[in-house]
C-alpha cells in the first residue's frame, strides 16, 4: 500500500541514509527515536514537504515522490492541532470536505459520523477555545479522517498532553484505527506509546533505521545494543566473546565472570560485545539447571506496587536491576543481603559492543 525505497536526503548537518520500508493496508506504523533522529524528516518526505535527494515513494501503486502535498490524499495530525480558531468544531471538520467540493448533504453526514467516532457529537457547535486539550486533539484526529484519506500521518500528536490524558488518547486513537482500518504512520519519541499503539515500529538513530519489527520482536529480540537500550529497561554487561558454539556463546565479562548467551550481533572469538538482559528475565535464588548463576549483593529495594525494583551488585555491575513480582517477594529480601541470581542463555543476547 505504501512503499519507501532508498530514501536519502541531507538537510544542513543532518543526513537521512537509505531508508526503506513497505506498509500493508491497515498497518499502524510508528517511527520511533530521540529528537533529531530523522522521524519527522521521514514524515515530511511522505507528505511532500521535503524532497528526497535519492529514492522514491509509492502510494497505492502510484509514484508520488514529486507529487505536491495537496494531491497526495493524506490526513495530517500535528502536536499543535492546528485547528481554525474562528470556526466551530463542525466547521473545522467540514473544511477539508468543502475544498474537495463535496455536496452539502454528504458533508453533514461525514461530519456527524466523524464527531460520533471521537465521542464529540454533542460539541459540534463549540469553538476550539472552549474545548479541553484532549477534546481539541480528538477534533484534530477527526478532521484528518473525515475525508477518508488513503494514509494518515501523525507527528507527536499527544506530546503536549499530560500523562493520564496522553495514555487515554493512545487507546482512543488505537481503537479508532482498529474500527476504520486506515493506514497510519505515527511519529513519537515515547517508547511506551510506540509499544502500545503500533503493529510495527521502526527505530531511528542519527538518520539511520536501526531495526524495523513488531513491538514484541523489538523488545524481546533487539538486533543491536542501541535498540536494546532504547526499548524498555535493560541490563548491559560488557565483555569479550570466548567461544561460539551454534546457538550459544561464552562471554568473559570485564570482572572475569563467564556468561553463556545467545549470539546475535557478534562474529567470533575475541570480539567485544555487550550482553543485553531484561530485568524481568532474572530469577532470584534459582533452582538448579539454569545456564547462568552468580552471587549478588542486594543494594536497594524499591516498592512499585505490582513489582519490587531490586538493584544488586553482580558480575562487577552495581546497577544491575531485577524486577521481582510483588507476589513472589513475601518479605524475603533485604538490602545488604547476599543472594544468588540466574538467567537463561536464551534471554541474554550478545550484541555489538
């Protein structure tokens, strides 16, 4: 439905390098990365505000690389919402239909349907200034969808909202997407938002797409150390490859400990690596038969409701985090205590240094 092939451009000191992806109808595709990583540049290339130095964009089979923005049949939603302050909510929604010369009766039907979709059917006569921030953002989403565009582009649309309202809007936009089946490209720097809303995520750093995968694959199977550190919390243990044996490898850590891991982004013996291990994959006082087990000292316990965030000193790392479910604690840990911790080799990924 949407194909980007080898997109590249230079804007001042920033360079976007050889970005390619393909989206199916109904995908919810998130561009994720820190400020300056290249996410918004991709969005500007898709909508026609920026022209690529190389590469092309195809939408529904047609090459739109050099087609003007007003002819691309796109819905746009920005963080500042960009509602017309002198128009009512209903008039804001009607505007993109009027410029497309739709009949009055069709406009009225679509505006009503769009307002009902975002649960604002009773506020069509209000001015934007009379609405809350969340309500204004719903209007902006409705306006982007009212003319049934081929593709909807959203650039950090929830960035200006407070935490609770932002989380509520995440689910509302996700449900609207599921009900309509529209294709969405969504820009955010918020990892939690990306995991919540998307079915595919592209992680960017410094103009390079580091990995494109489903939310579960990005979290469970990161391909490099940057993605592992950027998506969710992650324990990092530096070392060198001592041997590679099929599905396993042995890594000698800087403190001399030997860890068995899954070789993901390493080539052979002597290569520097970073081991990536999620805090919830570590077990306290494990039974026998586990691949890796070490003595650790409990440094800190932080109660977070559903789990206890436990910081320990293990393998020379005093910032090693374990997430212990509250139901498993039963008051059996204390700061200063020496315990055993362990994890499976398949949960410990040997990535680039």
